[in-house]
């Protein structure tokens, strides 16, 4: 799966790069919390991430993970830390 964080540039421009770093860290942590230990999350750069699922993952499992990712991304991130 390939993901990006919508309007990430606006976060950096409005709140600063420290806030952007918090968003990136929390976003990647959220992805890791959803995936299995055998799966991999990679940041390509900027706001782009790749999820690589291994071990002969079935389509149903991939769809379930995608739904969990979408649900998790609807939760706000407090970037004021």
C-alpha cells in the first residue's frame, strides 16, 4: 500500500517543522500499531509511506488492514507537543 498525508505541507508551513515531525512520528507509529511484526512500514520521503505486507497475505486481510488504516487516520493528532 502507498499512503501520503493530505495537506502535510500546510502543517509544516502553518505550525512549523517540529509539529510536522510530531505528525510524521505519530502517523508512522499508528501504522506500526496496526500491522503485524512481519510487515514493514517505510517512509519514502516527505509525507509518503509504503506498507509492505509479507507472508502470502490474502486479499481479505489486506482489505481489513486498509480499513483499519483509514479509520485510524480519521483520528486527530495533537502536534502541539
